[in-house]
């Protein structure tokens, strides 16, 4: 048994809470999300929210007493929460340590990654298999999108036995489920034996930041695993890189490890030409697709990519040798100006994601939360 958080704002709505009070999401938001400190909102903000939830679960109250949003902002600007054991002496020192690390005001000093926090609490058991099983259960399904998924799979040729290629744009409002849609495509592509390169914005203006992170996520497990898989990967990566291996090594530490020591070449002179560099990377990705059997690129929120990654995607789309899915929000729902407008990407197919119908909402609640049809009012309320 367990609890599943659906939406704090929904809870406030059901309770008919006064709008002037500090309720819902702000109470669980990190200082950078509330604008108290001027820092980019990244994954560490979710860890702060986890710290608030853990503090409340351990003590029965929030880390701060704030009746209004103004009080909450003032507390974030100057305060620091007590340790849970100060309110409940039976709370262990380990719980104090974890919650204190999660509720650190500065993101740079906060607990680093969710997996590291879980290992600190659970040890290396299994390794965290229960957490992984829940994550797969929550992440994989994409209810109410069967028609759109089939259109994309058919257009790109993602089924086994085909050579996937082409480009699709997936467009919808923020929060409509574009990332979940790409999750489902990723699961299907991997099940068909495709290599998947998953890109997302990094809030980093370094050239090719999003692409570098995607290459790290793809290749780091292969390097760590070693053995036959690493040898096979090297067998098709080396010829795919060709004479430009010394230049491509700079994109990713795992890629550098796989390519190994290579002699310097005239390719290094091209680093001063970002457009040509993007074309070289696009050629490399096309070669990878040809030699590895298939490559699928899933790019989430392309309007937030750094200029270098955006150039690579445009060059890759132009080659039409790799299956590419570009996800972006409708212009009206974007919270900030775009860095790489999705309008700059050509695509043969555009898929619009609208709101889920009633059956899609019910299926989602049944799967994620365990609410069965007709078992209560929550599903009907949400629908």
C-alpha cells in the first residue's frame, strides 16, 4: 500500500481553500521555483519538494508555518527549517540527515540526485528494484493516445524489420503529456531493438549541451558494463566517426572512451565553424543509424535547446536518414522566450496532442493511482 500524489492544486480546490492562503504547490516548491533566489529550476527542485513531503510525513506538519504566500516567500528568503527530530524525538539521525540535505536553500548544496538519496536511505539493495519497478509502471503507459502513437510509428517505420527514418513534430500545450507520449515511443522503439537518443533542454548555454547530455545517458551504461556490448558498440561507432573522431570525442566523455585514442587531424580546425561542426555531427548520427541498424532521436521541448544542439537537429532532419521526433509546446503556452524555435524545423508529419477524453483520464487514474471504475468520486471529479 502507498500514497500517490496527483495534484496539490486539486486538493486545494476540493477543500474550497481561501485563495489568499498559502496552499497547494507553493508550499512544496523550492526557493528557485518561487523566485526567491535567481537560479534555474532543475531536477534539484523536485528533491526539495520531496524533502517537504518527507518532513511532513515524519512530523505531521510542514517545515514552516506560513498562513499566506507572502509569509512563505519571506521564510524562504531568510529561514531554515528545524530538523524533524526537534518535533519528533523518535525520528532517526539518518532521517534528519536526508531531510536536511533535501531542504537546503541553495540548489548547489542540496542533495545531488534522487538515486543517491534513495541509496542513502535504502542502501544498495536489489538495486532499488522496487523504486525502478514503480517508475516503469508509472512512466511507460500513454493512455488515450493510441491513434496518435500509431500514426507516428507508421510514419517513421518504428516496427521491427523496417529501417526507421523521417521526422515528426508533436505539438501540444504545456502539461498535456508530450513527454509521456515520447516515453511511450521510446519503449516501443527499444522493444523493436532500436537505439534511442533522448534529448531535452539543459538550461545550459554551452554549445551542444543537450546533445552531450543525451550521448552521456546513452553511452555511459555501455561503457560501465564493458564486455561484448562495449566491443560491439565500438565496432560501429569507430567507422561512423571516421576521420572526425578527434572532433566528435569532445561531445561526450563516454564517446571519447569508446572511440579511444585517435590521432589529431585537420578536422580540429573546423571547431571555429559551428555550422560545419553541426553538419559533421549530423553525418555521424546518420552513419550510426546505418551501421547500428537503426537510431531514433526523441527531442523533448525543442524550443528550449541550445543553439548547437538545434543546428545538429536541423542538419539531421535535412539528411532524412534518422527517425526524429520533435516535441514542442504551443507558442501561447510557453512561459519564456524560445532559444531554438520549433518553427525552424521542417517535418513531414505534425501530430497535435489535445486533452485526454474521459476514458483516457479514467485509464490513467486506474493505472497510476489504482482507482477502479465506479469505485469513488475522484475519477468522475477529474473527468
